[in-house]
């Protein structure tokens, strides 16, 4: 590690994960970003998406909700070939386990269309990111305000028909944000290489977002997604790894298979070194067991935070 940037090997990891309702993993195709990701990609659709979300859901935005923290992270996963302009971007959404290949980055519709027929970033927020239910303290808000801040899931099929459910492929995200902190910047590439090697060795024929046999490059039999992501908190615990187990993944059981014990969940690990990768793949990805020594926290399919 760089001088003056040690790894914290003393603090208990359990409970150090940031609390969040959903994680949006923006596909950039880049392997590092500026310290503040909203300042990056100014001529790219993915950059416009991050800035638009910050404007709409951040401080002073119309969809700001302190009880609905959306963790927006950039990733090295490649965007869909259809997102070549500044007007669209691609992203994965967890723990919904969805891949949205074309997300509009424009906040307002063009003058030649109406808001009811045009898909905008507001449509995406309303379809996927707003909460299904509100916190008890928000019931005093006017009903019109609550309605405006509640998810409208029917917009998903009408405005985003290309959305893919990630049902079978585990996704492993490694904080590699060297532009923010060099501890993760140095550790992540070694972890990425080792995860790719180990996963191929245990039967995942394709690893990454580039591949044959994976629907949209993100889901398919014997496929796994591995990518670097931007800051998620806790660089002092590098390497930081998030393992998302898809809702229909199975594990071998006797002569057959059963539903994975961690199906639909995300598990956060810290202080991961390359020597730990084989164990994490064997125990968590294949066996459905949490490695307690590295456990920072987790999230279930409904957005509930997991603790030991």
C-alpha cells in the first residue's frame, strides 16, 4: 500500500457497509474515474446519467428522499452498443437484479413531444428508483406528494421493454477507484484477475460483460459478471468486494440442485486479498455461506440491510 495509506486491520468489519435501498451500477467501460464521478464523462451518456441522477435525487432535487438512498456507482462493465450518444446509458440495478441497456439521460422531453409519450430520466427514476412504500414519518405529507414520490412499476414494461432480469449469473463488483484512493486502485486489478481465473476454474465458462452465451452480456448459464466500481465507502478496508447472488441461482445438493441460500442477496466483504478469492468463490458463490471474517454487511431482495 502507498505510504501513509495503511489498511485498517483492527476495526470490526460487521456493520461498516453503507446503508442503501438500491445500487445502480453504471456501465462506463472505463477502469477508473475522477474523484467525484459526477464530474467525469462530460461527453458521454453515462456521465450525463450520473449528473442527472444527482440533480434529480440529490440535495434540492424533486425526488430527494432521505429514506431511499440510491447508491450510484460507475463500473468498468461495458455499456450496450446502442448507447453511443450522450442521450442514453446502460446500468445494472441491485437488488432488483435488472440490466437496463438504454436509459435516457435527458431530464425534460423535447419540445416536439409530450411528457406522456417520451421516455426521460424522470421516467426511469419513477419506474425503478423511487420506493415502493414510504417511511412511517412521511405519512404526514400530502397525498399528492406521496404519490409523486412512489414508484410506478408499470412504466418498466411500457417504456423499458429491453430490460433484462439477471436470474442466473453472479455479479462480483470490486472497488477500484484509484482516482479517489490508491488502496483500492492498487488492490482491485489483482483481485479482478484472480476472480476471473478462479471462476473459470470452477465452471464459469464466460466471465465479464463481453461474452458469448450471456443475454445482453450480463446473464446466462455458466456466466459470471466481474467488474471494477467507483467508491462505495471504506477504502481503508481495501480490497472491497460486493457479491450479488441472482434470485434463481442454484447450488449442487446430492444428485440434484437446490436454490442458493443467498439467492437475491448482496454480500459486502472487506480486507480481501487475492489469497482469499478462492475461499470466497467456494464458500459464498458456490456454497451460499458468508465468510464472517470479511463480512461488512449485506442487502436482501427487499432492500433490507443484513447484519451478523
